[in-house]
C-alpha cells in the first residue's frame, strides 16, 4: 500500500469517520494514525469538515414504519 498517496489517506479517513472501515483495515488505520503525523492531521481535518457538514443539515424524524422495520 502506498502510504504517501493523499487520495488513499483521504478515502480511508472518510471511511473511518463514517464507520464503513471495518475489521483488520480499521485496526491498521488506527495504527497508521498513531505512527504518521500526516495521517493524524488528515483525520482531524476530515472530522472537522464532516462535523460542519452534519451541523448544516437539519434533523429529520423518520416515519414510524422505519422504526418498526428496524425492530423486526
């Protein structure tokens, strides 16, 4: 894996924040952010931008059918 590839770092940061980076890949990413300052900085940058985005979107209450389907 090319650890100096900025596109890769950005992709992994966003997947990590969204919770879609799973298993061994997630654990490896967590090790890399401890070992590489540029990866840790990229994660902080993405977290702040994702939080800003989330703060600008109004909350929406899902219909009751959604909760019924979740419970099933």
